[in-house]
């Protein structure tokens, strides 16, 4: 049985006056939903993405409601782009309050058929890209003695799925990176956490994925459906807000898989 999607919750000004930087925020998935939610919660948002046209379209769409949104092109596999993103945020905001690392790359390849290039590409975007952005944000936040970082991991960091060894390994790495960075950052008043979604359904995923695979993923969820991207974004906002002030080094499952 498939449950209906709940009503979109009203904003509560959880990020009022906060500056937010989000990677991979163009498109129809979790990144854009998070940017939208952060704006609704009172934040000022700097979006980034490697795809310039989609980024421009995303910023334009968010600005239609008078939101304080802007964009900077950033390929998280390039250190110079990451440094440029942080510099742009510093110029725009002065201080970066919240960094949300959403960039990731998947695929569907069995290990015995996988080439090194496929493995390395997924890890470079998903794990190394998150490391680069976390490192750059930490250097800024440690100087200011405050800040919050939220990384996007996955339940596959804990679980197994055929054809996902590269992605699962990368997301397990994001979880470990989050824990270790949190320990190092705590004395400076900086928190680092992660969300671990199971399955978020959105148009791009439906376009590029095997329908039978998506049906199989939906069948594993207690609600019989994937999460809406905004349902994951709500948890990201919680971790970015003062409501989670005692949490650091945690990977919070956003899932109805029951285990």
C-alpha cells in the first residue's frame, strides 16, 4: 500500500538571518528543495552547481518569490572551484553560517564489470568533493568560532545494494568524514552532521533510472513510496538549525525502511 504525500509544512523561521551555501543545488532533487526550504526558513542562500544553465534557471526560479538567492558555478572535483565558492560566499555574506554539501554522483554497475574510471569518478564527486567543501568551510568557520556543516550521505553507507559498490563506498566515506570532522571541529564551536536518505523520488531520477529498479526501491519503504525531496530537506534544515545544537558527528537516517 502506498501512502499519500503529506502536506508541505509551513515555515518556522528556523534559519532567520543565517547565510547558507549549498552545493549541487540546481535541478529537481534534494539540493534545490533544500535551497527553497532554507529560503522559506529565513536564510540567505548561495547556490552552486557545475551546470551553469541549470544553476541560472534555479536561481531565477527561487527569486520569483523575492527570495535572497544567488548562484556560483562550482565543480566540486576542482579545488580552485571550491575555493572560489567559499570566496564568493565570504564576499557576499561576510560569514558563512551553514554549509550544505549535497554533491554526489551515482551509477549502476556491478563490481566485476566496473572500470577504474567509473569507480574513481563516483568517489571523486561524492566523497572527495564533500571532503574539499567540508575542509574549505571548516577553515572559514574555525576562524569565526561558529558554523554548521550538513553533508548528504545515504543509507547505502550502512546497507548493501547490487550495482552500488562505488556509491555505497563513497557514502560510507562521507559518514566517516562527518564523524572525524565533527570531533576536530567541536572545540571551535562548529557542528558537522549528515543526512542519510534511503530513496528520494524526483523527475530527473525517474528519467534516468530503470522503472523496475524504482519500483523495487519503493517496495522496500514502509510508506510504499520514495521520499519527496523536501522531506529530506526538512531534516537538513533541522540539522542546520539551532534545534539540533547538541548534535554533531551524527548521520541521521531519512528513511521508512524500518531498519
